């Protein structure tokens, strides 16, 4: 099934993607452009809290009847993607159990920024994805990281300390906290901060993507031995996860836009929450290699090619189901 040219072109020429490209070009030219560390942290906090707020408000207005089923399916999807990443890393990359488990934690988990990019893509296409996806984002992230750590330790169960570390991580706290604030305050209450968290969202996202472009370019420079195998791993595995994720999304009752975002979630790789957990729980693993694969390879692939592919595949599946 070919990717619609207009979808691909619109995605590549969007301000978000172009800001990412600008960051990569700046790093390639060895420019002195830098985003201060404090600003990086602020942008990350802003974006996570903003999508949590938006999801909480929308869930209060229209929570799906099958929310429990959706959460369960999402948890199972996270376990499946983490397990698949582990065995592919063991066979294709020839990694040992420790390194394969570290990669599994990254590729079973989810990238919140890729999630935002998918939402922006569907909105540009004139579609709106379901607000429940914010809750599913958290449900996908947490068990996958724990499964990866467990596989790296030879199948042993993660300790309570490791579980607590994931649950209290920045991503989970901001998303869940933002959802709680949005659900409690409601649409009228959140209007008091609408100017900041809604109207400034696009501009903040562009700044974040500019920084991500510079970081991704720096990570790509680290690719040396086994680079080709890692590139194949970082593109082919997410593509497979995304196509299966689109089918799962539609099967759960999500719209075409929702299935596109869910597919992107399953296809993405974490480079914020997972690295922090892996560094703390698996100090012997090469965390830099995991981040290089997740941020330097998979993130640009999904941003430029993956998201339009999942959208086209979800549309195709929806059309077939309607015939």
C-alpha cells in the first residue's frame, strides 16, 4: 500500500519537522547554537503537562465506556513490543541479555514527543484523535520498561524500588498529574491557563524539536561498529510495531486518527523515561547506544516517514472494514 504523497509532503514540510531538520543541520555545520539545559528541562515539563491537561479535560467530557479494556490491551501491547525488541536484539544485533533488555525497555516504552507529533499530524489532516490516548500513553510506558529490566536480569521480577522509580518518573507524574488537574478543573477551569498551555503549545514544540534535532545529530555521530544492523533494527522493528499497532487501535474502536496515534505510540522508542530507568537499574548496559538508536534513528524515521505510513495503513484498514 503506497503512502499518499500529499500526506508525506505535508508532514515533511510542517514547522515541527522543519525545526527538527534545522537542529540537525546546525549540528552538522558545527554551529554554536545551543539550547541551555534549563530551557531543555522546561520545554519537556511544559509539553508533558500540556498534553496531560488537554487529555484530562477531554476525558472528563467524554470518557469511553471500554476504558478498562483499552488500558488492558495497551499494557499487553507494551509487553509484546518489549519482548519482541528483546528477541530481535538477541538474534539480529547479537546482543547479550543485559544489552538486549536495555533496548527492550526503550523500544517497548513510548516517546511522548513522537506522540505529540502524531497528534499534530492528524490535526493537520483535518482529523481529531481521542483524548483517551493520553491515558494509554502512560499505560504503554510503565510495564514495558519493567519488562525490559526483568529480561535483562534473566527474567527476574523487577524490585519494588524499580517499580516505584518508573511510577514516580517525570513523564508519568506530569502526564498523570496534568490529566488529574484537567479532569478536576474541567474546561472552564483550564481556560485560566489556556493562553499558556494551548496557544503557546506550537511555538514551544518547535523549540523542543529544534533541540531534539541537534541532539539526534550528535547521537548519530556515535554510530560505528554494527551501525548498519542498528539502523535496520531502529527502522524495521518500529515499522512492524506501528503497522500492528494501527490494527490494534482500530480493533479497540479508535477512529482512524486515533489508530494512527496509537500506531505511532507502539512504534516509538523512549529517550526520556527509559534511559533514566535503565541507567539506575542496569548500570552495566550501554545506555548511550540505546539512546542513539531511539533518538538518532527511530525518532527521525517516525517523524519523517513512519507517521504518514501508519496513517495511510490505518485509513486502508478502515476502508477495508467498511466494505
